[in-house]
């Protein structure tokens, strides 16, 4: 694999340069071992197509999404204001993120606090690059004969109406795209939203990710495509719980794109 350096905004600013895109990595993409692989693959895509980008590095902090969803508006505003100060100081205009939670918060909640940016999810960037002919499902792993289903993350789909971009990235593969019975605007949460990712579930008959696994099994999918690190965790746990690790893979759209393009 070819190695390449990922510049920080501070390094670029010191050289008097401004990147085309700021890649907002997010907490999961920075610290979660599984999500770090997705972060690397998003960087591979950006590098491959020659988009000038940078990350904030240690200057990036949590967007405040978990605090807000858990009901701590004060902490959310403190975290958001700190980030907005940093973003505005670097004169950031366009942000790409691998996490729908970060995407939703920066896109819809930061403008009210003085931070207005063009924010896109990595699946939207991938769709754009496919449309421009910069990414093709050639030269890499073939997904022929595999059935892939896409799990709609709540903050990408229902909250922001992004349904087609992730599917466009899968449609160019030589594969069968199957939909679960609950998909798009009728999609089912993975069970991590609303701060649930960081706490034990309330008492009930069944955990949400187990319920979601039933949809996957009914769709007879070999691969669950995801676009969210929280969904990735919940779906992977669901696969393990059902003892389907040898049969069902959970992959992010970025990982599928990188494999298909042989990056």
C-alpha cells in the first residue's frame, strides 16, 4: 500500500495554503479501532482523486451531538462554540464527514451558533466522484454474486433525506442490491441513536439491533453496507450475537468503494 501524509489545518495555514475540503474525522473515526479503518479509507479516496484536504488533528473536539441528544444543552453549546471558533479561524467553507451524527450537528445545529458551512457526508462525496467518472468499480475486489443491503443511518436518511448517494455507490458494483423491508424513510434505527450508544439499554423484550438483524436475515444479504460508525458497531454486534460472522460482513460504503477500486 502506498503511504501518504495527511496534513493538518495548522500545517497548511503555516504554509499559507487552504484545502478544498476539511475532513471532520469525528470521535469514533479517531478513537474506535473499527471506525479508524473507515477514516483511513476515506483518506485513500480523497488522496486517489487528488482532492486537497486537511484534518484538524488535536484541534478537533466532539461536535457535542451525544451531549445534546442526552439532554445536556449547556455542554453541547460549549463544545459547539469551541469547534466553531476553530473552524471560523481557519475560514473553513466545506466539510466532509464520515459520521451522520457529526454531519447532522454541524450542518443543521452549528449555523444557529455562528458556524455556517457546506457539509457533506462521505457517501455524497463518493456519489459525486462516481458521477464525475473519478471513481469506477474497476481494478479491485469483485462483489459479483454477493447480495448487499444498505442500512439507512437515522441522521443521514430520515433527518437529512440522503437516501440515494449511498445506494449510487453500491449500484456501480457488479452485485445485487437488496432492500430490507424497513428501509429509506421507513428505516429502523440500529439502536445507538439518541445517546443510547453510551448507555445500557432500558428493560424490554428485545434489543433494537437484534430486531434489525431479523430484517437483514430476511433480505438474505451477504454484506450489510453502513454509512455510520455507530450503526457499524450495533450491526457488527448483531451479527456476532446471531453467530453469523462467517456468513454476513458489515462494511462501510467507503471500505466497499476502496476495495472495488483497488486502492
